C-alpha cells in the first residue's frame, strides 16, 4: 500500500506532538521526520522526496514559512504544503503561494482528517494528469539520428571550418541579454530591471534582491549574480553584499579604518565595505 511521505516543520513541540498523534492512525500519510527551521527542511528534502510539508509560519533562523514556500515554488517538483498557523491573518497569503490547506492551532482530529482527505484528492488528481499526458514514443521511434559523411578535400575542409567559425562568432555577438532579473514570486515570474536593484544580500545558499520599495527572496547565489551583474555597474563590496554603484551617493569613513556606502533615495541604506575591497572600489570610482 502506498502512502504519502510527510515532514513536519515547526518549532513548537506541543504542535508537532499533537499533529503526530492525529496522523499516527492514518494509513494514507506517514510522518518521516521533523525540522525546526526552513534550512533543515531543505536539507532533508534533498535526501527524501517528501509529498507533504506541514509547515509553520513563524520559523527561527530568519526564513519563515511563506518564504520557504516561495523557494519551493521554484522547483520542478515540490511537496504539497499545509500551513500550521496561530491565527487566520496570513491565510490569503498562504493560498497565494500554493498552500493545499491552512490549519489554525489548536486544531482538532476531525479537522486534520479533512486535510488528509484533501491531500489525497490532490495526489489522485496529479496522478491522473501525469497519466493522461500524450505519449510521444510512437513519433520518437522515427526520430533516429543519422550521421551524414561529407567527403571534403583539404581546401573544402578549410572553407567549411572557416564558415563554422564565422557562424559561431556571429551567434556569440548577436546573443541578446535582457537587462532584467527573472524572479519567481507566488507562482508568477516577474522581471526586475537591473537599474531598479539597489543591492543584493546573501542569505545562506539564497539571496535577497532589494529594490527601493521591495525585497525579493530568490534562489540565486550571490556569486552567480556577481558574475552576471558586474558588467552592469554592480560591485561586491562585502562577502554578503553586491551593490549597484549607480545607487550610491556617499562613501563614509568609520572608526577603525572601516568604510560604509550610503545609497540614494528617500530610504538611505548603509552597506559595509570590506577592507580588502576598498582599494578596488576607489580605482573604479577614480579616487
């Protein structure tokens, strides 16, 4: 008999114990672990393909349940999410990020059973969709690869290779890069122009992209964004910060030979500059 594999992510032992108790008699769901933080949950997900996350909203270590759901939405396959909340204030936001259900503590055994039934329906519907996908195997049988051999003399071979190089170089030169960063937000892909980004902040294996008005949690690593954005006026001022130099209007000297950048706009943001990067920054700014 198949069952759904569940992980409980919540810092309150009373909540996790009660939920385990209610699920213990369920043959359709088996709890295969607990975690207290979002990062522990992501690590466990790499080892076990969980079908369900029973996910608390307020989690320690700086990454809450809604933000974890946003990260999971960027995966090709993600577990169904049931939020565990203290009140109904974030119910709308939870369903916006794809929640299967929303349990308000203290919840009853009968309420948890309704959640299990809903999860079961979700799983059955997903299997039907997967089963009904068109089978292209018949058409793929005719798509056998064939190798065409060309008998070229030495002159023809040189001309052929030269044409290939020109075609390759042309493709390289005409390759278009749109100056916007794609960010998955609540199941929608939004494009943030580079010139609207004030700075990027590293957070574990993820990053926060800050604009003047908003902050987006993304699955990009800071190192990868540095490689992508450095040619567009961004500079790595610190191991945790990548800043848009067009947004900087002041460099302040602090005690102890330390420095700080201040960004433009109504909301001023101060970012530290590491000592080993200040000389490179001065060269860029012509100081």
